[in-house]
């Protein structure tokens, strides 16, 4: 189902998610690929930058747009460790990313099928091809570990 390149790109996104984790940010990594080449990559920097919109997807999109010099990321693929939130899904649609590979679902804020489906909303002028489950167990586990550690820190802090 997934190619070696798909796996390699998601592994890169997962390594970026680990950087988020080390900064006490929700561990999410994103990679944007054009013609089998990574043109942009990012990880969550919400806590690090004290800015609620510094999600991995938004940072990666901005970087890719700067790199190619055009507002639309036509024929680009995005690899994300966690299903995008509504803000990020909107940014993905507006930037015209073609395919989105998602590691694991987000049942609380997911906007690519779990809670909403912005990436495939027929009322919008662009829809993305969505592929779920690439390195799903690894992507899910890092999130479980992060939130377990966060809960334990809160218990100790009380």
C-alpha cells in the first residue's frame, strides 16, 4: 500500500515530532514533498514560540511557499504524524496540497475525517487525496507517551 518513499518521508515527520516533544510541545511533525524531494519540514513550536498558530503544518506550508515562490503547492504531498486541526486543514486546502499522508487520527480536533472533513469538503474549491495509517502505531505512541508524561508532571506538581 505505501511505498518506501512514503515510509521514509513519514519517518522524517516522526523525527521532527520528537523535536516537538523535547520542547514540551505536542509531538507533531510535517514534511512537504515535491517530485520525491523534501522541500519543507517543520514541527510544532506552539510552546517554544508562545504562539497558538505555530503548528507544524502551517510552518511547513509557509516554508514551502517561500522555497518555490508561489502561493499554491500544486502537486505537493504532505506527511503529517497527526490528523490536522481545522486551522491546519484550511491552510492545506488553501495552499492546494494534492495528497496528505496522515499517521494517526485525532478524534478530538481532527479535520480530515474524524471530527470534520475539511480536506474533502465538496463545498470548497479544492480537495485533497487523503491516506491514513502510515506508521500509525509509531505516530500514535509518541502522542500517548507525551500526554502520559504531561499528566504525570501535573500530578507531581500538585
